[in-house]
């Protein structure tokens, strides 16, 4: 099992979510986050004063998939989150050693 974490542009969330639903991936955790990478923020003017906006709004998606779904899921997220411009985001994949569904006590693949 792997946990996939994707940091994407907020306006791309709906297309990524619907494409994952088509793959029968229904369990997601979505968090609004702030951050920067190479994009490193921008300058805004508010009430005549100039402010540097270092942290930009992003959406963090976390989902758990079986090992055989990893590549397809990564390709799906990447294709639906891509704009071709700086700030599109990143995808991280990590191994999961154990999982337990609290309600039923299911473990392993049955708990996904």
C-alpha cells in the first residue's frame, strides 16, 4: 500500500477529484495549505501599500491506494492538475506499513 500526497492548484481540485472517482478511488483527504517552491510568491498592492505574498494557496490531497494502482493514480493526478505553468505542484509517494479501519477492525488491503 502507498499513500499518495499531491500538492496542486486550488482551481484544479474538481477535475482531479472527478478523475479519481472514475478510477473508483473514493477516499480522499483534502486540506487547504499555504506554501511556495520555485514560484516563491508574488507582490500585491492593497490599499495603496505593496505587500509581498510569500505563501501561496494550494490544495493538499492525500489518498491511500494499493501497489498496483500507484502509477495509474500518479498519471491521472498529473494529467488533470497540469497547466504547464510554474506552481502546478508536486506528487509524493510513501509506503504504508500498516492500516487499521477503526470502526470494523479491518487491516491491510481490506481497510482501504
